[in-house]
C-alpha cells in the first residue's frame, strides 16, 4: 500500500510540475503554418500504438486549392469532408473563406483552423491514434450574427480502385467495406509473406450518429450534384442513397446541425483499417471507444515529448518549422519492440510504404539517431541496442537488423555488413544521454564489431580497407557510383559491375578511423586508459597510411586505390574521380592542415561541389555528373543530407566555421524549398534543381534538426 501511495504522490508531483510548464512548451511548438510554409505533413501512430504490418500512416494536404482538406494513406485511399452551409456547398480549399492554418503539428497529430464559409469557424484535429485507427475531429462554431444550418459530409475514397460495401452496421452506424490493396510499388514492392495484408477491411463511422449515409461512384466533384440537388426538383432530398451493399468508389456520411449565433458543435469521423482475416468486432469496439475519447490527453503527451528538445531562438520561421518537422519525421518512423527484438526500431518511411524503406535498421540510416536522441534518449539508445542484441558472437553486425532478425545478404560465402558508423553514433548518443550503462554496453559491442571489420574487411592485412563482395549495397553508394561501378548504365551482373572489394577504399578506411577514434573516447570516459591509447594509436597509424597511399598531390584530393598495386588505376580505369567521400577526411580528422586547405578550396569551387542546394556526391565536372534526381539511390550528383552533414562537421572540426555555416544554409535551403512545395522530406535532393523523383519522407533527413542545434548551440 505504501508503494502505491508513493507512486500516486510522485505522479501528482510530476503532473503538477509539468502542468506549470505546459504553456511555455505549447507556445514554443505553435507554428501557425500557412500553405506555403515548410511544414512536414506526414503523420503516424505513436510508437506505443504502432505495429509493423497492417500499419497506416497519412499525408495531410491542407494546401491544394483543387481539393478539400484531406488525409491520404499510400495505396489506401483518403479521408476528407465537404461542407454545406445553408444551401451553399463548399468543396475546395480555393473556396474557403479563410484558408487552413496549422496551429500545431506533432508526429501523430495536427491541429488546424479555417472557415469554409463566412462566420463558420472550424478547429480540425487530425490524429492517427494507432496503426489501425485514424480520426478527424471537427469543432464548429458559428461566429456570425445569424443562425446557419451546417452540414458536413465525411468521405472515405478508394482513389485508384473500387471498394465493395459489405454492410452498413446500423448498431454502430458504420460502413464496412472490403478492398484489395496491391503490394506493388514503383521502386520496391512489399513482400506479402512478411505479413502485409492485401485483402483489407475499412470501417468508416462517426459521432454523433450520422444523419444519413451513402455509397457512390465518381469523385467529390460529382458528389457535389448529389448534395447540392435541384432546388426546384420534385425529387429533391436531403438524404444520401443509403446503399448498404455493392461496389463503389467512396462511402459518405452526413452530419447536420442548425447553429444559433455563438453556438458550438463537434463532429468526429473515424476510419478503421485491418486485414480481412482479423477480428472485425475488436476493431469496431476500439472505434466505439475512440468516438468519445478525450483528445487533450494525446495532445499533452505530445507536449511532453517536445518538452525535451532544445528550444532554439531561431532567426526565421522557416528554420523553426523545418526543425520541428525533422523531429516529427524521425519519431514517426519508430516502432515498438516486436518479433525478434526487445527494443524499439525504425523503418525508413511509414508513408509512403515501400519495401526497401519498410525493411529493418541499417547503420547509415541510424545516423538519424544523432537528432532523435535530443527528443527521446532512451529510445535512441534502444534503437542502437537492436544491433547489440542481434550481433553475432564473432562481432559481426549485419546489413539489417530488426523484428525479423539479422539479415546479412551473403555473397561469395561472406555476409554483408553496412557502412560502419556504429561507434560514432553510440558516442554521440552518450554525449546527450549521459547514460554510462549504455556507454559500457556500446563500447563492448563496438570493440567486437571493429575487430570483425579489421579481420574481414582488410583481407590483405595492409591496414587500409576493402568493402565486402556485396559491396554494391554494403558501401551504401549503390547506383551510378563513378569509382566502384564499372559501367555508366550498370548493365553487368554484380560481380562484374562492382569493384569495391578489389580496391583499398577511401570511404571505408576513413570510417574505420572515425570508429577507432570514437572507441578511444569511449574507453577514456570509462576509465580504460590503456585501451583508449591503443585505439587512438591504431587510428593515427591508419591516418598516416591514408595520407601516404590515397592523397594525390597533382589534384590535391583523396581517392581509393588499387588493392594490389596501390596505384590510381584498376585495369585501364583511372580511379581519380572526385567524389564527396574525399571530404570525409576532414570529418575523420585525417587531413593535415595544408591538405585540409586544398580540400576546402575544391569543396567551395562552384564548378565542382559548391552547388545551390549543397555538396553533390560527385563533382559537377565529372562526365558522369547529373543534376537530375529521377530515381532512388543515385550517387552521380544528388545531395544526400547525411553525407553533407558529415562534411559540415568536418569543416567545423578543422576551423572552417564560416564555410560550415554556408553549407548549413545550402542544406537547409534544399529541405525548405521542398517542404514549401510538397511538404515532404526526400531521400536525396538535386544539387541544382527543384523537381525530385526519389522516395519521399526518408528518416535520415531528420539530421536537419541536429544541424540546426549545432548552428545555434554548438556541440
């Protein structure tokens, strides 16, 4: 009993204490975003209420003039509402009296205000409650001097396909429809054997009970004729068709209420989703509960979540909105422990949902933890512990880890790892979390992994490193890689195309230097002085070899070299192609002062790397350079924000503070331009252009938050 009383007392103290701080947090995260502000508008359920399969996240559109405010889920249709005030139908945002303004935006929730008609003020809250339930809450106030009859028509539209209406449940006032949801994706399709449902069920309902309902073909523009009706027609009706079975393109509900001056009313629309093999009664019960759930509780949970991030006094609104959105991006990709892991993990993207992006954690994507740790240190540590938990006894960390376990893509009897940022990430997490137990565990795991890399990625034992046999994915530079890729079109098979296991690779060698230096810092902090010295000496020895073997005086640049001869040639190919990886010498602390100066001179050459939207992966003077981002994974010109961040950090570490600041501006501009245009973060960005055809909403762009923290607060 004493323990229970103590727990209650502590809870009340925490609640009371934080209650006093709600207002400052609320004021800070309020954004008042208009349609052309750089707002990230993808929302997913909170980590605790998420699941890996049968998961729905949504893109909010509050900016397209030709549509009403709407919420779409990849391959799963969209939700929106049409308005009728008295007899005037308002179907598009272009017709709204006051356009939507987003007051607050969190990983799982958005709150906006607008007026579809003069004097009809709407506060709309969209929330993804769980992987299976999303809702739209509408608080409507008549601010006019006269009364108005307000009708709202919530719609669930299948978009690209038809739906089969199974029933209208009269007890729950809910449509039950079945659909087929294709696993096909443009870039990487979903594997149905993993548990992605294709035969799915939607339940569409509302509160209070809808006045009428209907199922239709067409779209919202044709539905206009149904709800507008001919005023003089003898067949005029204010009810929908109440169709309870059959095919349709969308289902609609209707709420209506006459509001006196100053009167307020609330409506709530809910969409439930599940595979047809799941229990319909369970989902229906959850929907019934959420019809009257108090949303303020979830709103306050989000305020608590954002209370932990650094509060920066930004110079511009664009910076602040992009900063908050970067945290939304990374938090929105997190899943709770499941399957073969006891720790939370992430997907690259929740919406859109594409196969490769919904796979498991990879070390280079885990660089997003450098930002995320400021929001939730324990969760960032948990994500790294997924690797530790599934690490093999010999120290190997695979290309992917997560709920399905270790995925090592073996090739030529050798497992595939990933770009080794493991120790650096763990060290940076510890610097924020100050969790000594995490540091001890991370150090032990990092020592084992680094030992595996030294044994298996330096097969000629010369202390510089080669990627593994499946290097085309292991080096995470897997498309139009000017050095490792033999043909410009990549038309050969993997073994003939990829030569990264036949070179002493500059990028991997610099990463190993950074890993060993990070281990040295860990060891020193843990009081392991001799081990700290050993790791530093090992890193310093590799630095000397990099400067001896991989620096070319004639061009003032670092390159990979032939594994056997340490020459600049592989067969007839000149390996001296200027790529972004040379600048990692600054990040790894491997470039002496005079060489750092030459690197920075090349970096800031506008005809090579100093482009409008950041540092491209390949010099613009290279014959393979392309400014077009027309697919995923390309390394012949696109800007990858994480790699630019490493260049940024290297500039700061080497005293080039103003140049680093200018690069930060380019990176932020790349993100902001896209967020203003389409409200997405992207896998990669064009160095020169604004139109992108790469996968959107990629977790690692959350590095923008870390970039802004360093710009304003330093390290």
